[in-house]
C-alpha cells in the first residue's frame, strides 16, 4: 500500500521562501543587465562620479567649466523645441553629459560619439558626449524620451518602427541643413527609396548608410507631419495605444486630409 506523506508549510514560511526567490531573481536580473548593457547599468546604478546639476542632469566633473553656461542654454532650447513639437513636456529623463570616450563607454556605448538613449521600464536615460552637448543632439534624444513617455516603454518597443521614431526626432535636429537636397540627390526624388518596412528595425536602420536612413526617415515624417500637425501627432499617439502603427498612422493622415 502506497502512503503519501502530507507536507504542511505555514504561510509565514511560504512568504519567506517567495521573498527569497524574488530577491534571487532580482539579483540575477541585475547581473544579466550588467553584462548585457553595462552603459544602461551604470546610468542607473552608479552616477556617484558625476556632478548633479538638478532636474535629472548629471555632468562629468572634467567637462570644461567654461562650457557649463553654454550647455545649460542649449538644454533649455532643446526642451523648448520638444514643447513646440508636442505642446508640452511630460517626460523627465536622466541626462548624462560625458566628457571623453571612456565616460561615453561607461554610460553609453563604445563607438558612440554624440549621443544615445537607454529605454527601460524604470525610466529613460540619455547620454551625450562632448560632441553631443548641443541643442540639436539633446533635442533629438529628448524627443525620443518624450515619445516613449507618452506611449509607454512596452508600446514603444512593440509598435513603433525605427524610421518613425528617428524621423520624428529629426524634426528637432538641425544637423542636416541640406537634407532636402541630399534626399533628392541620393534617392532620385524618391524613386530609389526603400520600402518603409525595410527601415522598421533598429539593426537595419543603423547599418549601411545610416545618414541616408536618417534623411529618408526625416522626409517621411516631415511629409506626414505637415499634413497632420501637432494635433494629429497627439491623436496618433492615443490611437497607437489601441491600434496597430499602420492603422493609427493612416487614420490620422486621412482625418487630417478630409
């Protein structure tokens, strides 16, 4: 005859085991993030070597003091550009201003000179280098942060194509003053443009002729935004929460044209 022993675990002991399991999983998650994305890890966990300027802005202490007032002015202008595009600014990302390549590697990513943005469920972290401490780069990255804040991290990751995210940010970025001419020249006035789905994913957009991809994305979003305007952009963001990107994008465009 088979006897089955009944095991009884008290509720406090069960809760203790569950708590220990949660701590272990969190520890493993931190280790995983530390190995997979050290720049993001340091941006979140280790900013003690940076000067705190307030308003979530952190600056490397070796960043030339003679440029401090200039950077503060550029940051204010960058925020003003975001407000002009969206009507207000709802995001409050952490902004780290690095001084040299070593600092960019620590908080950002090796090989990045100007700037980048870390997106996560716990917040958005922008890192700009000395070459990127200007209104164009900061406004570009702040636009990414604002769109992520309004959509939410998961929806941005799941629904937003890279070409739209980058094309919208390029509306605030003046680093390509002759972009219309370059677009026309390199695409033969659009006849050699790739399909939009081709520039949907990060790994494609940021390979090959990246500057041309930026210019093409800017043209696509510029054409769309000229029709829909700020009201259409805000409506698009709301529609994207319940519709696919294609449906939200086309519906807003059609409504603006009617």
